């Protein structure tokens, strides 16, 4: 792909968050160009004795490309480098005073240093090394034809150019390291959120597996024992019960083969019966012992197991967040049902005093991700967010219709 197809490269510091930083390279390039262009003409004509036409051409070739350096510093370097060398050779044709700097007058050194700084901010180490080697080689080579001898001052072009390249390269690498760290942190955070979501889905699948397996097992047992429990069943009814039992047993086995892999050998705790509404009171008691004053309005309604389990998990996560982020905050927990849906409400006020050291630095919202996913799978709704007084509210509404859970 050609550069035209890719589009022009971004300007130096174009990724900075502050506008004045993004404009800084253009401002510096403009100032250098405006200052060096007339200065070069005056110095080359008045001090060194070049004609106005030659001095003007050299000044334009040496100063104008500095504006290009903001976007394409390497291409600007080619032009300025050739112009600087041409200027050094042009000065050999005139007789100038020994006190004047040669092969590169001071204004050329200033422009070249600015250009090298732009190169360091954009190019790779190898390119910067080649630029410096070319600078040093030309500087030393011109020293052999110096009209008044060649001393340490003649190496300023190489020394200051190398310092600018080194400084720009160091700033460029530091910026790259910071950018990559930010990208990695963003990727890691997204991956943690995704992993948490997948883990929550896997746990929900395991829990649903337990609930469905229980119901399927009951169906199988009832169909198998119908002939012994009910007297006088016609043969076709007995055959129907047998078919129901066989189908239920086959479905149960298939489900276990598909979802059983979600149980790993380390998840021993999840082999126990799953908690429901009756266990929420134990959660409240445990949190109260941890120093959080909790008011609890229980619900004794008979709800599907998956609904009770979802309510338990939501209260569990909400109370855990209170303990983590608002220790000691007064909290109200209520569970109610209206015949169509189960409503779970957990509201906490602000903590009595800000914790000296939070138990967790920087909340990730992964608990909310799990709650939202659990409620979404049950076709319910979740409303969670901060309150004006500094507290937090979690409200979940889960339908009770059997078609979602059987």
C-alpha cells in the first residue's frame, strides 16, 4: 500500500490530550522558520559575503522545510541536510573572516538541532543512528577542506545534532511505553470484565443445571412409579408413562453430558443444594455481624428455584459491595412478590465516615456485570446506581412465569 493510500502521517504530538501541546510543534516550527529565514540571508550576505541570490536560495532551502518537519521530519531532513552541505561548499567560494564559524554558521546549527529533535520524536533508533553518522561523516569530511583550519567548534553541528537526536528519541520511547501501558491496561480491564461475565454465565448454567436436573429426576421417578402407585391403569396409559420416563431419562442424560463439563473438580461447594429466599436472612445476619446495620423485610412466597437463587445472588453481591465500599452504612434489604414478579431491593446510605483505606482500590463494576447478566437471562430488569445523598441502590425485578425456569 502506498503512502497516498494510507493518508498523510499525523503531526508530531498529534495524540496529546491538550490542544496547546498539539499546536506546540507547529508554533516552534513557525517561529524557527520566520526567525531563521531573514537571519540566514543577512548573515550570509553581510558577514560571509555571499551574493543575495545565493544567500536567499540557501535560506529558503534551510529554513522552509522546518514546517514540513512537523509532519514528515525525515523528508525535511533530506532537504535541509543537502542545503546545509551546499551552503558550506558555497562559503568556500568567498573570503570570510577566520572568526566566523564554518562549515555551518550558527543559524544553520539552530535549525538543524530543531530538525533533529523532530526526527527523534518520530523515527526509529536505526534511522536516528544513520542520520547522526551521516552528519558526523559530512562534518569531518568538510573539515579537510576548511579554509582557516578545523577545530572543536567545527564539530558543534555533529555534537548538538546528536544531543537533539538522543533527547527526541528518549522522549519518543517514553511516550511509546506509556501508550502501550495504557493500551495494555485497557485490554486487561476489558478481559477481566469478559472473564467475569463468562464465569457468571458458567455459574448460572451450573445452577440451572441443578434446578432442571432436579425437576427432570422428579418427572422420571413419578413416571416410573406411576404403574405401582395407581391401580387399574390401562395398558396404553402404562406405555405412555413408560415413554415419558424414557424420554425424561434420555433428556436428563443429554443435559448432563452438555452441561456437566461446567463442573470442575475444584467447585466442591457448588455441589451443595442451591440457596434461595430462605437463605437471604443468613446473609443479612452475617453482614450485621460485620458491623453493617441492616433492616430486612423477608418474603416467604413460593417462587421457582431459579428465581429464588437469582434473588439470593443479587442480595449477596449487593451486601458484599456495601461491606467493601461503604462499611457501616445503614442498609435496607427487602424482597417482595406481587404474583407476577419478584422484587429485590437493596439500598444503603452513605458510610458514617469515609474509610481510611478502602478494602478495594478502584471499583471495576464486575459485580454489577454479574447481576445484570443473571437478571437478563431471567428476562428481568435491574436498576442500580448511586443516590444523591451518597448511598447506593440496587433494584431487581424478576418475572415468576414458569416458562423461564422450567
